[in-house]
């Protein structure tokens, strides 16, 4: 009772095809695939690059700002 056989899944698939039709299901799956691709692309865009902290550090030292390790004594 806990698991479904292949025949159960075939019946569910046949009912889905009768209710929704093949065109609607393929369109829905295409939209899901586009969403997954957009999500993966968004994750790749959000990854920080290693060059940003170095550029910020170079800008701060060029402006005369003290580094974290340097003691600020008057």
C-alpha cells in the first residue's frame, strides 16, 4: 500500500493527459525549465569574484586610509 506500481503511474499519466492535453503539459514543462535556468543563472551572477576585495583594498590604501592591521596612533 505504501508504494505505487508502474501501472498506477501509467493511469495517473493517462488521466493527466486527458484532463490537460499534451500541448498544455509541454508548455508547462517548458516554463518550468526556463525558470530553473533563470534561477541557476541568478545564482551564478550573485557569486562574488576574488577581484573585488583586492580592488577595494587598493582604493583604500591609495586614499590614505589605514589598514585594519595598522594601529591608529596620533
